[in-house]
């Protein structure tokens, strides 16, 4: 299958580690030119050097805080100047703090909104002029909470659903421009974020993180956590020219964990 990603420019957000890094690596191996971004300049430099060894497309980086509109504008402009017009946007962000409703004040809700929803809106707005030229792909990374809320993650549960509504609406609005918009939702993928959440749960229950992980695996039909590269392959397919008719969809990559239809 020809993904036809050679020479395409992809902006991959929150790509200095975890799922974002795995997606960036897969795109580079398929020949795409990738702009990395996060707030950590040192990590970005390390990842750039690592991914450039994979062969394939070019890798550049630009530090940015995606909760700040002016930094998003600078990021998109730098991507254009460095790698050319943007064909693929991978919207991604770190998760908000865990907790229940009574743990949070207004400032927490505003911060989660800016990080997990408004940043996606702003990034799409900035790259849209490029995507409308010849068509393109927008992939929004969310969470399995779009299908089944996760206890103790009320901020994520709330704003990830906003991402889903945004993507579904944009799929209709942008379809005439051949811009495909999809949401991909990870389940228990072996990243630092999942390890952190497992540790929080372990601390609350007074058990070890390994015990929490083993308990979680029992809820997954495949009996294990997913690998970041497994998730990245799905995203890369949806971002490529091999996908020509899937838009407005939400796809779980969770090993069958979520039980909803």
C-alpha cells in the first residue's frame, strides 16, 4: 500500500515524548517532513537527532506552549518557512490533572479548556489556509473517554468530548476542500502518561503500580497495554493518501478495552 507521504509536511504537536513522538517517528519513516513541538527545547533537540537517524523525511523542531495563541501562530509560521506548506496536522496535548469534580476550581477548568480543546481550535485555524489549497488531513488525538468516561479524570472526560464534536462538525464543513478530519482515541498505551495515572491509582488504593497494571490488563481482551508504535501506525494511515474516504470518524485503539458499541 502506497501511503504517498514522501515530501508531505506534517506538524505533530506534543511530540517530544509518548504518542506524539511515536507518530512523528512513523511519519518520518514513511518519508514525511515533520515539525516537532513541545515546551521542552532540550527534549525536542534529542528527539530530532533520534528521528533523523531513521531515514526518510526531514525533521525540525520549534518550542511552543500551545496554550498561548501567539506561540501557536509562531509555530505554524516557522513550519511553513522551514518545511513548506502544511499538509497534515496532528493535534495532540498532554492530559489535564486527575481528580473528581470537587477537586477543581474555575482556573483548573480554564487551563484544561485551553490545553485540551482551544489549542486544537487555534491550530486548525492557523493551518487551514494551507490545507484548503490541495486538501489535507487533520487528526485529533483524544482519549478512550470519548466512548466511556474514565473515573477520576473529569477534566479530560469533559474536553475530549469537545474535541470529538469539533472534528465531526469540521468533517462536514471541510469535506468540499478534500480535508479529512478524524479523531483517534488511545486506550491503555504504554506511555509515561499512563504510567503516571497508574501510579496515582496505586497511591490511592495503597497498592503497587504493577498491581494496578496487572488489574488493568485483565480488562483488555488482548491482555496487554498497547505499544506507542501500534497507535502511531493507525494515525499514519489516516493521515496518508491511503485514506481517501474516512472522515468524521472516531477510532479507538484500545485492544478491545472499551465495551460500548
